């Protein structure tokens, strides 16, 4: 029997993965708020995707997970993580493997307090949004996941999960080193999110403006310095190479959240870089200045840097 998978948080990322896995025949259960779970159970998840096509899938959906599962994929936003975990029964819904796909890395400690050595690292590259409950729109040509587990016992279950995701059309690789994949994404995402949200600008507008591009480069350099201090060797040339394939209209979820009046993940992204920089005595003036600008635009407090 194939592994059972629960996906906590059917937003742009979680909803897309739940629908893709369900369409491919995996045993998938979505865990969501009562109204969302009821709607998914009734009408399924409608997907409009550049990478996977347009389809509707019907995974199981519950407001509270009470049965054990093989894999728990955590796809909430960082600020909602603790509240969302209350929907997973601590005594009975014990997963064999926990894979968070959140931005940043502070969530790893919180999840390990709850699930211990069952927690692996995961990152996803995708541009997806949930414009309405049970509806997901994925607009990027890229869709890929990286998984890593420093605990040797996690290698086999991670490989099994990767195979299921590949069968569902999601390019997935199991890598070496949790810090490397988490910081590899964070360095790139921090620079893109801070610039696009600070100036409410697309990537094309940033690329064509020498001053904004210089700020982007500085963000990357500061992030790389902090990553190295954290034990993750990130090559800035690889990061800039990833920027080359982005189309001019590319934006970020942080930019969209600020524009829509939603609270952005500033603390989970820029805040994580700034706090790690403080721990290692590495100044990040560009990241800090952009974070201030984003916080002002969003009407929220500046992330704590220590």
C-alpha cells in the first residue's frame, strides 16, 4: 500500500501538492480550517497550473487529523504554524516523517520540539497562490522540491516521498545537508522578496534599475555571508544564475501580501537572516534597510534582529 500523506495547510503550496498527489493516486488527506475542509471534501481542489495543467482533484479533507500517517507535509505560513499544529492530534496522529515547506528556518526548531528526529528539511520553488478556498493558481514555469535529512534514518522515507512527488509531476531531489538547502533558498528568496515588496516592483523593474539591482546584489552578498557562518556554503554565482531565468513579470508572495493588505512573512524571511547575522556578528545593512521599508509599507513591526 502506498504511504499515507497528510498536508497541513492547503494554500497555494499545500493545495497544489495535495491536488497533484491525489490526481496521481496517492492517499492524501488535507488538514484545514473547518470551512475549507468542508468545501474541499464537497467540491475538491480546482487547479490552474502552468506546470501541471488545469484539473480538479478530490483528496480527503478533515479539520483535525486524528489518525497516524506515514508523512505529514507542513505547508502553512510561518506565522500560522503553531495554530495549525493544534489540528494534528499529538497522541494519535503520529507521522513517520514530517516535511515542512515553509520559508526561512526558524520553524525547524518548533517542529522538532513536537516531532523530534522525524523532521526533515524541505524547500519548494514555485509561484502559486490561493485566490479562493479550494482554488489554486500556479503561474511559474518552475516547480521543484528539495528534501534533506541529516538523520540517517530519514533517507529511505524521504526517497519514497520524492518518488511519489515525481510521479505527481513535481521535480523532487533528495540532497545532502539540511542547512544547505534551507539557506540556498533563503538567500535567494530574501533578496527577491525584500526588493519586490519594498518597492512594489516586478523583477523586470528591479533588473532594469541599476540602483535597485545593486541593492539586490548587496542582499545576496549579506545573505551568503550569514549562510557561510551557519555552515552552509552558498555560491553567490549560482544564486545570480537562478535570477537569470526569471521573467520580467516575476513577483513574490511577500509583494502580493503587502499589496493586498495581508501580513507578509517578513519575520520568517528577512528576520531570520537578520537574527542569524546578529548571532554571528555579521552586519546586514541592506537587508535591514529593506526590511524597515517593507514593515512601513505593511504597517507592521520591524522583525526582531536578536
